[in-house]
């Protein structure tokens, strides 16, 4: 089993992991972009607005499912980092059962409430029929959407972010072709646009499942793995449900925005819908970086590499700042032509409002980057309370903006909902991450009386069979002696870089570098203690 994110320079492995996620995130946005362009150009602004009117409702239910399935992959990534192969298989089985149950519930219930919910949201009468049709078709295919997200999360959890991308690109090409065929060629209206997306997602599921069965032995379950015990289900639900609720909380805020937008007319709905599509493409890398951070933290937490987690999260924040500034510049300078590609000619009011949205949001993308990194880091540790509370803060700010600012300033007031939500969330997430990091460092240092210097013996405690050493200063080439509790010792002249983990396993001192493959430790994480040792150069 390759622990892809536990070796190498943290920022490099995260960027390599995030780039396929970025492309995949953009491809997922292209599903929606394809719908919007074809629907807007061939069916008109009202049809485009009808599709947009379903966005918050679809996000409420499907977003919950997606957040939950991503949460199910966190225990798997932790078990993978710890080298616990049986734990990986049990996680696959537990997550599959829970995803199937959620799919059955949503498929049977969601189509029945689609129209009443749209009425509750004050969807304009001229949009109601098309909006209902689009929502019902999507809900009937929710199992495909859920299982694609779940299977992709499993594959990413073991360090492979490229394979789901390949399948997603194939599905996207099929989706674009089907949208044109169903809407333009066969005159199926908005139902055709929704059906095209469902079929494309189903193809992605089939491809992911075939690859998992054929090429990833680590994720192939055995009969005994399906004898799922309550603690395993509880562990997955403890992480998955809060992550799902967090997505739903955000979606409820989006619903409040939708209600207010519907009172402003079809033009405002169309402008918001278009701007959200462009915004989603703009922040795709930040979202991808967040997923990379969650997997990075989960794997390294499973392996016990706390110092590596600290360095990696700090580097991820720096990357998020650089990307945020680039996206801000792009949207301010090129927002107009991008928006016009969605709505065609003669819609100057829609273009002006959508561009205003992009400018206001783009100026605060840096905060959104911090939000993605810190929230994902906490989730990677399995800590879901603070991310959920941050979601509640986001909800409060979005609802307040929709009710108060929307009444006072109209469309502009509504647009400020997201930036204000990011401000509130980061005010909680950043201090919480600092506290969590210090807590981890304190627990890891337990048992150390003083820093260990070059030439000192490092003794393992009690029944511990492994000691992890983190080089926290400059690159060093020194001789260090590690001695385990059985009195056996290993001397080695090592070459290590700052932040590299060094592990004592099977009487061997293993020093990974960017080219070498780290030897596997068969000792489960719960039976081993690891802590940072400052190795001072002589």
C-alpha cells in the first residue's frame, strides 16, 4: 500500500494531489456550465432561471449526501496511513452500506417534495414547472451522484487523485454531447439537460467500480468485512454526518438567498445563477486544495507524523493566498466577457449584476482559501464539531444578508452574504486549528524530558516498537542511534531534509526521501508512540 502523502516535501505532494482534483472540480463545474449554456442559448433566459431556481434545493439534499460520503473516506485514509489493511477494508464495507441506505432514502422521498419545496421558496410561477421537472430528474438519479462521489473519495483516500479525474473527463464529454442531443436535437427541454447529467454520472460510477475491483486490491473487501460492527458504523457516522450537516447548513443559507432572489425577478435569478457558475470555476483550486489537505492530514495523522502535518498546513495556506490573488485579478479584469458567454446578447442587466457578484466575492477569496485549508485540516483529524459550528456561522451571516441587506440594498446586499459568511467562519476556524495543532504537539511530546541532540540514544517506551523523528531545522547529515525497548539498536548515517519523518521499524532506521520508498510498518498506530526529536547539528 503506497502512502503517497506521507513522504516527500508536503507542499509538493499536496499540489501534485490537488492538480487532478482541480481539473476534476472544473470538469464537475462543466456539467453545470454545459446545462447553463445550452439551456440559456436554446431555451431562453426563463429556462436558465428555472434551472438556477433549483440550485439551492439540490444543494441542500445532494450536498448533504456528498459531504457525508466524503466524511466516510476519512477513517479509510487514517487506516491507510497507519498501515491497517483490515481497517481499510472494513471502512470500505461500512461506507458502502451507509451510502446505499442514504441513496434509497433520497431517491424515494426527494422527488415527492420537489414541487412543494419550490413553492415554499416562492419560485416565480413562470419558472415553477420547468424547475420542478429539472429537480425531479436529478433526484431520481441521486444514487449515481452519491456513489460516484463515494467511490472517488475512496480512491483519493489511498493517494490516487488521477484515476477519478480520467473517468470524470470521459463522463463530461458524454454529458456535453447528451445535453446538446437531448435539448437541441430532441427538444426534451430542461428534463433533457438533467437526464444528460445523471447518465454521465452513472457512467462515472461504472468506470470507478470496475477500476476498484480490477486494479486496487487494498479496497477489495472480503466476506468477513461485511460483518460490520457497531463501533465501525459509529466511527463513520460520527465523521460523515457532521460533514453532511455542514453542507446542509450552508445550503440552508443558500435557500434564504434563493427566496430573496425570487422576489427580485427572473433577471436577478439568472444573474445570480450565471455568477455562481463562474465563481465555482474560479474557486475550484481552493476547493481541490482543501480536499488534498484533508487527505494529507488524515494519512499523516494515521502514520503519527504530527510535525509533518503542521508544516503541510502552513504551506497550504501560503499556496491558497497566491492562488486567491490570481483569481481575484482574473475576475476583475475578465469577468464581463466570461459572463456574456453564458447569457448571449441583449442581456446587459444580467451581465452587470453577475459581474458585480464576481468582483465582491473575488476581493475576499483569500479568506475563502484560509477557510478551506483550516476546515479540511480539522476534518482530516476527525474533528467535526468546529467545522459544523463554522457552518452555523456561515448560515447566520447568509440568512442575515438575505433578509436585512437584501431588503436594504437589493441584489448587492444579497451578494455580500458569502463574503460575510467567510469572515465569520474563519474567525472560528483559524484559532481552532491553532488549538488543535498545539494539542497534537503536546500529546506527541509526552514522555520527553528534554530535546535529544546528535549522539544521544533515543529509547522507545513500554511496548512501543517504533519511534518517529522529525527534522525541524535545516537539512542535516548526522549519525543518530535509536534503541528500542528490547535493547536492540541501529546506527546509521542519515541524509534527511527538514520535515522528513524517520521511523524505527523492524530494527531498521528508515529515512524516506523524495526518491526512496518508505518501508511499511506492520505495527498499528494505536500500539505505537511517535514524537518529534530536535536533532541539533554539531
